[in-house]
């Protein structure tokens, strides 16, 4: 198992860890859900994910940082649409759209 952090950065590039997670036996990493409210509608939030290096000298830990943006849209019926954009190492973005309450 490897440890990962979901974090934000302020203008001075100071990190604030939002949550952490470990990968499962299939390599999947699932962070706890983020919560958004009506006040978040129309805003975009930026998050980053990184592996936390361990102490095992036989393991090459990955120092990549992945950027995610989340746009929050109010559907006007008590539900919200979330548009996620993930950028892997400065490459082309990958988009995902989801809904929630």
C-alpha cells in the first residue's frame, strides 16, 4: 500500500492537506467525498494529488503532482453538476461530469 494526499495551495504555494488515502489491492485510490454547498455554485476549486514518500529504500516513490479542478453548477432543482478536469503532468486535460445533492 502507498499513501496519497489531496491538497490545496494558496498564492504563496503553501500546501493545506484536505484528506489522505491509501491505494487498494487493485491500485485504486479513493479519497473521502468533498462537500459543496449552494454558496459554491459558480465557483471553481483547484486540488492536487501526490504520493507521500515512505521510508522503504527499495521503493522508488513517485514525486508527480496531479492537478484537478472542480467547477460547481447549480441545476436550480436542488441538485448540482460537478465538472472535473484532471491534468496529468502538464498533459491534455481529462474531463468528467457528475451530479449530486
